[in-house]
């Protein structure tokens, strides 16, 4: 099975783990894995016994649904016909556990997770395992994308007490919600080197009956240690660390792990990690006259180019898969996540700003084309993900990558046309197969296909430049480009007839905020109003469907209903820190792209709500969840890692700086300083874990530019100056349109705007720093020179 490649399963149970185990708390993000087999425990547990069965008898899903049938989450609904007495996360389950004195089995995953599907099929559809879970445990199923707070708390435990983390996450809790055993994916039965899920359940049942007191004591000890380990606070520190020092150390750590040949920062698996690319671009800008600055730019651009040429990019339908299972970016894990598309389109737009190479802008446009076509609700919202698995043919069992793989025979049949002018007999199919590396035997290594299911299958990956492919067959580069585009379009049309991967039609405020940024930034950089309109419609969707006017709060989720409607859970799932943070960033980006101040006003109101709900007034920084919403959880965390998504605290630091630039409100600058100070120790210890926050630290210590354009929003000269600003990579800036109306929102926030005048009634630009503004500028070329200084 494609999903099993590149990972060696581990099933050994760990010995007793007391407070000392916390020292092994890993720095890597659990977001970066959805596959592995680990188990950790706060009590001693024996390994699986000799007599364990090697096969489990499975029956078809029973007709009678369990209580998950009443949920909205696509992930929970996937388990609604399991023979397991599942509960959603909530008081009903907790009360049952306390009343019946049973441990809670908590299973956390998401709907497009390949190994979640595997465990559901192998274990949760198994009648015997279902009986064990229903009789001896209170079984709770959580969608990690709906409840990131629950996921973060118990992933912290799993990572602290084992060699890693991932999904599905399997954790056993006391009735008071304290964890005592944790792991990830378990096979149903014991193997030579791994323990089976049935054995784990039997051993935990036995421990709960015979050794409960020790188990509870150890669980309390581990929880206490985790509380101390996870605390992030200003302490006695008054100021954050030096940006220059943190920048240098972060760059050096990235440089040491850089893959010179293929780009990226690991052997395998390889993740896009846009926060690292963003850091490298910022580092280049502030060090562009140095060797390290040039090196940073080269590292980021080369990584983006290798990713775009690799199989991690869907060359037929566009968009990017979640990660590569090899260092060449060749064979991906095929699910597509909205947050990756959102962040990567910004990264490729920035690469275009810096390099001027349309290769990067074309990739950005392709990503947005995919999102608009496949991940967009007709009311303007954006869906969460598409699955890695789908049936090769209707009625068949789903397989990973089936929708995206091609055989030579298929391509030859679809593209039989003769190519005129070639130096040898050549069809369109042969040309495409040569360029994208397709072979009769398939281009997936046997090491990535241990079961031999993918022989003859190919992942499209660019093997040659257009110039080399053209030279090989004696053709013009333009002709080859046209032939390849035509061929890809025919493959795209043919692929429409295949069974499609499952669509997770849940809509998350946080990821929608990231996608608003993606459309707004790319639309502004490329000067395409159509893309900015997608961002506007996304923001309107958030305000209409995911914002409660009465309380000023965001909702975390909504769902695609029948007939294009939008549905909500009852009671609603309220927003977490990342929902506010990413939506505020999206609105700030949208204001700069559209110059509609209503989006800026809403961003300010949401920031006020965020401060009220999540700010730690004693220690500084923001908690990930509201105190009330997380009641009962053993930890209240502050996310301290920029991973597949940036940490909400890192993005908050940027937002606070920008909001101060837009309003002059000192409170937001003070909060930014407190936040950066609270995370000082984490940045000093492992700056590469927080590249987005290091970037915010630099922005704070360098001061932001306020670029003010005085002019009529609809006038050509105003638009020319605005487009000049958008075309240049300037990460540490706010862009303000002053239309001359003294009663406008921004004029009331920043009184100094009233002193800036148009020169000779022409649109005029001013660049302001540290309460001092440049001379007036009316020509885009002059503004460009000033901004490049």
C-alpha cells in the first residue's frame, strides 16, 4: 500500500515514565505526521503475548448507526456505523466514565488521514474490538480540526512520553481527563515487532482493574510535569532577545539542514513548510548585500522550484499534495490541504516579486485555480481538504493515490497524435511521458511500494527543462510548451471520469482566513482583480456564516449542507486563537489589496475580541483556547512551534505590529513586546522552531514602514502607485490609502494623514518611518527606487 511506504512501524511499549520523561519532549511538530505506530505509558505494561491472533475477523459495517450519526464533522460521520459505542467529546461521555468508573479511550484524527482510514477499517469495524471498546471503556471520537485544543493537549502527552506523534492519535484517559497511555496508529493484532490494538486494550483493562492507584498517581505526576514544561511566560524578562542574534542562529540552523540538490530541509518525508521559506525571503531582504543573504534567497527559490517540478505538485489538476515521502519531492502523500494551498500561493507570489520569474507566478495562479475549482463553496467559503485515497474504479476498495497515478498505456491512448517537425517519430503522449518521467514499469521505487500494488503506475514529475525536451526532439520551446499544456488538459478531462477522492466539506475559520490572504496577496501582486474578488467573497462568507454579531465571536466551523446551503453544529463550536489570528491576518491583507476600510475595521474588532478571550495578562502571549471552552482539560497551552501552519502567537505578533501601524494604538505595540518577551526562551533555545516569530521580532526591532498613497481610489495614477507597492517584496510595511476624507476611519485613527497633501492634484506617495515621512512622490519609478533602498 502506498500509504505504508517510508515508515517503519514501532510497537514496543515503554517502561514506567515518571516526571523525568518530560525532558524528551520533542521539538518536531505532530502536524508533520499522520502515520506511525507508537505507544507510550505512564505505567509499566507488558508486551503482547504469544497466543495473540494474527488475523481479525471483520464484518461489514452494521446497519444501525451509533450516536456519531448526529454530528456534522465528516470525520465523525465516517465512524457513525462502527460497532463501537462512540461518544463525541463532551460532558455526556465524561459523566458516564465517572459514574461507571471506566477509563476513556480518546481517538483523534481527521477525515482525509490515510492511517485514520486504516485503523477504522482494521479495528473500529471489528466486532470483537468494538465490544471491548464499548464494554470496558468510554470511547470518544474527536475531529482534530474541530477541536485543536483537545488535539494539542493530548499530543503534548504523546510526544512527551514516546518517540513521536501523529494521527490517528490514541490516548487513554482517567475519568478526570488525565492521560495515562498514548500512541498513534495500532494494527489490530500483534506482529513480530509491534503490539496490536486488541492486546493494548486487554492490557489496559487489566491495569485499570488491578493497578489503578499507581496508574492514577503516575498520571497526575506526568500531568504536573507537563504543566511546568509547557509554561511560556515573561518571567523576570523585560524585553525580547536581539533580532540580529535570533536571525543569524535561525538561518545557520536552516543552512545546516538544507538539501543542496533537491531543496528542502530534511531527508524524508519532506514538507513544504512555507514559514521557513518566508523567513528566508525576509532574511535575504535584510542581508541582501551579504553572502548569507544571497544564500538564503537561493535556498528558498531553489526549494520552491524543485517542489513545483516534483510529484508533490499535481501537474494535471494543480495544487500541492501534503508532503513528499522521498527527498526528491517525487512520490507524495496525496491528500491536499487548504492550509498548504493558502500559504504556498503566498510563497510563490513572493518568489515572483523577488525574482521576476513568471515560473513562480504561474505556479501561484495554478494553486488558486485548483482552490477555486475544487475547494470552494458557492457562497464564498473554502473547504478543508481532499483525501489521498479513492477507488481505482467504481465499486473497488479505495487506494492511496489512485486518482492521480497514470500508466504508459493510458497516456498513449489519450495522446496518440503525431508531432510534426520532430527529428524522430513522436506522439504527443511520448513527448509528455519523456518530459514527466513516465515509464512502462512505473516510476515509483519498490521501496515506496512494499506490497507491489503500484507496478506500472507513474507520478508526473518534471524530469527535464523545456529547453532540454525541445532540443531532444528538435522542436521549438514554444511548441513543446503548447503540446505539453494540451496533453495535460486531455489528461485532466480524462481524470474527471475517475472516482474522486473524498472531499472534507467542513469549513474552518482559521484556514479560510489563510485562504483569504492567499487570494488577496496574489491578486495584489499580479494586479488581478478577479483573484481579489475571491478574497472579498471569502471574507464576506466568514462574516455572514462564521461570525456572531451579538458576542463579537468567531465560530470555528461550518459545513456544506444539501443544495449549497451552509449548516452549523448545535451548539456552535466557537473559535480558537488560530481562528482569530488567521482571519485578522486575512483581513489586513485584504484591506491592502482592496483598500476597502470595512475589512480593516472588522480586523480591529476581532483583535479586541481575541485580546479579551485569549490574552495571558500575567505571563504574556495568547493561550490557544478560551478558559471556559477548555474547562476540564489538564493543560491550557500556548502554541510554540511554526510547523505546517504558523503558530498563532507568531502570526499574532505580526498582526499587532501591523495594527499599530494602521492605528497608532500603543496597547497593541505593548502587547507585541510582551508576546515576544514571553517566547524569548523558546526562541533562544530553538529559533528554527519559530521562524515566523523570529521574523516578527525582526519587524519589531526594524520598525514598519507606513506607505501612504494620497489619491482617488478609482483614479489611474492612484492605482499605478498602489500597484508599484504591491509589485515589490516589502514584508515589514502597512499600505494606507488616504482619500482626503477627514471623517474616514483611517483619518480618525491616524491624524497625521490630514497633513499629507497631493502634489499638483496628482496621486502622491509618502513613505513614513518613526513618525517622519519622505518627500512627496508622484512617479511610480521614483517610489520604486525609494522602496528598494
